[in-house]
C-alpha cells in the first residue's frame, strides 16, 4: 500500500484493512444496479489488495452467472447483455465493459446532456459534440481505490467527447486544456492514425496540454512527475513518464528531472514551445510509420 495522508487514514483502513470492506462505499453508491456494483466492488478490492493474482477469470464467471450466460466467456465478450441490462434500468454507461489500466471498470450514470463546444487545438479549430454526464452511480475502480480523489474526467470516442460534468469549472484551464484539448487530440488522432495505441494517444494528448496550458503549467508538470511510471501497464502513468522524460532530455540533458524547482526556472512559453515541437516531431514520425504499415499491407 502507498502512503495515505493522515486525514484519510481512518476511511482507508475501513475500506482496505479488514477482511471485508467496512466503509460506506456501497451505501453511498446505492442504486438500481446494486447487485452488479457489488460484483465489481468485490473484484476491485481483491485485485487491489493482491496484485500477484489475476481475478479477471473470477469476474467473468460471476458476470456470466449474473447475466444468465450459459458458458463462462471473457468479460469483454459480455458487452451485449451488459448494455441491455443498463438500458433496462434507464441508466447510461460506457459501451460495453472495458479495462482502465489493469482492471475491468464500471462507469454508470443517471443523466446526460448533449452539447457542442468550439475551441482551438493548437493551430486548429474544432467544433465537436460533447456529452455532459451527470449523477454518477459508479466512477470506476480508480475512484474506489483513491477514496474519490481520482477518477476518469472523461474520454473520447470517434464521434464525440464524454465529460464528467461535475469534475470541471467550465471556464478553467483544467476543462479548456486538460479536458477539451486533451480529448480533442484523441478525437483528431483516431482519424489521423487508425488503430493508434493508448500509450501513443496519451503521450500526444499530454504534450498537447503542455503546449497550450498557461496558469497551471507547473502544477500540471508536478502532477505528471508524481504520477509517472515507465513500467506501468496503465497508459496514463507511462505517458506521463515518456512526456517528462522527453522534455527532461530537451531542457536538462538527463533522463528524468523530478525536481519541480528546476522546471519553475523555465518560462511557461518556453515549455509550451518545446512541447509543441515534440508533438510535431511525433506527428511526423507517426505518419511515416503509418505509411510504412500501409505499404507493407499492400
């Protein structure tokens, strides 16, 4: 277990110290899908407490029984019964069951509103559909593991952006850059590089953030540093590492500069420019790679 701030320790112990979860997590998240959330809650807790084992098979068995599927099949083959179940409850969810990092996730909400946002993405102008999601029943395993401190703020599909509405001040850089520009980059990259991998998506989106952000530059850098892991199976901490490593080599000629005071000596505009330069270089490399792959298939 990682260090937990003293003010969170009692709740953390209630959730993870004992044989059973003694916190009020399930009570606070009570809804019409309590039975399904209980299955995921049990899976998340086991996986978080014992990372040496893989509980995906156990989850698959429980979900097949829950959805009345005769044979045990992989979790990501249960999208049809999952979607039908959520629709029957008049809720919304991700299209099927997928993984966030190493664990299968459950994101379900009660209300959503369609809107359109126009914004700049570096030198481009985008006008995209944004679905504002509200009244969440479950924000997934990251919310559970972090006692509500961390969770997905949204995601991009090929036809729209999905936003956890209550997570943002819509006038802040956190929304305009770390959400809209970040997810907008994903939207563009889906079209530009079909089949692009998650680690490349996140690398490019995080560079986009650093090429555009202003007031929250150093807090964003600090977040990337503190949440970097070059060996992670989760695309986000891996991309955090790759972005900060690339910029560390550019500015400090070292593999990874983790001293925030050194970054604060650099003007914001200088970091913006370097991040944009790395993004353009990556775009050129990705285009060449994609052309080569297309040529090899021909």
